[in-house]
């Protein structure tokens, strides 16, 4: 059975090389870039760069905009708990759940 492999990529050399190495092992590789809304470089420029590298490597690239969820479930959660005197670290799940609360 052929399975697709998703590789999360930042656009940097390390993640793109990882995608390239996986592509050599199996042709069913695609890249995913997550937008958090806190990037220092404009998203369209990052995506163009990643897509250009992906095209050269023969790897499709998909952009997933997590900016609203990331702000709510990570940034706002951290700020709220920090301001209330809590400094615990939580695991934030990228998988869909029945609750919008952090894991």
C-alpha cells in the first residue's frame, strides 16, 4: 500500500532537505507550511520561496493558516495564565478535537 508522507517545512534549508531526502525514498511526499501570524517575513514571500523550492524538488507545498487558532490557543492562553500567576506549559494539539481548549 502506498502512503503519502507529509513534511512540515519552515522554508529553511533543514526542513527542505528533510523533504528532499524523504522524496528520494518514496515519491508520495508533500510539504505543509503552517502560518502562525507571528512570522517576521511576509507570508506570501515565505510561501513563494517554499513553493519555488518545492517545484525544483518535485514536492507539492500546502499552506495551512493557523494564525487565529495559534493566537487563541497558544498566545492568548499563555498570556492569560501568565498574568494570573500560572506558568505551566501545555501541549497544544494540532489535531481536531471536540474542544477548543488547549490540551
